[in-house]
């Protein structure tokens, strides 16, 4: 299985997309925190998180005794770049655009 | 959102090559924002990045200025080619320049022979504008660009194909 296959397979399950939605809303959560949001056994949640981690969509980081889960947007960015990004303009202006946007907001 | 963001990618390249691509000004000028980054790779060493001619031209054409130094920080830990810990502050924008230094950790681990798992952990307590910038925009050409996810995707393209994404 290629890296892409793993990503698409991981995204194919509604429960796994829901776990990513939870992390997108607020990441750095423990498995226990996420279990309360799903009608699923502890084992089921662990299994789904493992699939997401192996696809690179979730990164687990230790903090003391806790294992915190983070959404990794990079594989989704790569899918985006594969079919979309080559049509976009050169990026040198992007940071300067940010400067202007933030200045307009403030 | 928490005050920590984590980004991970797998790169088919040696750890030394990845380390060079992250810390050598000739390499950092080849991908993503294309601004060269200068590192003094020792504890307490300085790091900074300078504006490119393209950034200056763009700014001049649009009636504002970019500072010479667009990013700065201090090296806290340098263990080539595996681990780099540093502070990080974006100076191009007055809002992010006024925020406290953030903390950036690069970890380069060999996941299988010839493949490096690169993890960026960026901690941004008290720096919401910086956090928004590194999170990125889905459109890399839009304000702030694509953040770390786009930078890593472009680095992968450069290391594995020799081309950046806009040339692909």
C-alpha cells in the first residue's frame, strides 16, 4: 500500500473523519477525551486512531504521562498540491499579503 | 485550538540532506517562501532570514516596505542531523513581530532505510497571529501562504524530484 492509499483508506471511514473533525476543532486531546464524543468502545477508538496515525493524519505527542493527539494537515496538503497547486501563481508574495491583511484588520 | 501545532512528513532522502535543506541558506532559498535562512548552529546561536528581491519588488509595487530581516530566533539545541530546537519570530508583519518568540522543534528520524520522518512541533503560547500564519491558508497563493504544511509539501517535491511545486 502506498502512502496515498493509506491516506484515502483512512479518510474513507465516517468515524475516522469525525475524529479528525474533533481534532480540527481543538487538537492536543487525549484518547479518553475523544471517547466521550463517540458511540464506540475504547478499543474501537484506539483502532481508528492507529489507522489515522499510520496514514500520517494524526501525530501522537507525549506530554508527561499523557498521549496527546494532533491533526497533521500535511497529507491533505499534499493531495491538494498534487491536483491544484501547480496551477496557482508563484508564492513569493504570500507573506507580504499576510502583512497587509493583518494591518487592515488591526 | 491548542497552543501547539504538529506537522509531519516522510521524505525519501538522507537525514543529512534533510538537515541541510532546513538549515543551509542556499537550500532554504530554493523552496516555499524562497527566503534564505542563516543559522549559527550552536546553543545560543542566532538565526535569521532575509527578504528576497521578489518580496522587495512586490512590496515596492504595492506601496509598503519589508524589513531586511524578516524572521529571527535563537538556537536552543542543535544535534545534526536529528534534532533542532529554536525560537522563532516573524518580523515581516508588525502584529507577529510584537508577539512573544515561539518555539519550534524539528525532529528527523529514519522510519525505514533512506526515508526520514520529519516532525515539526511549533508551540505558540500568547502568539495567536503567528499561530494563524503557520496553520496556513488552503490556497498557498492567498494571504499568509500555506504555512508549514505547504512548506513541507514543497520541500518533499524539491528533495524527491528536484523541482518545486510551481515548476512540476
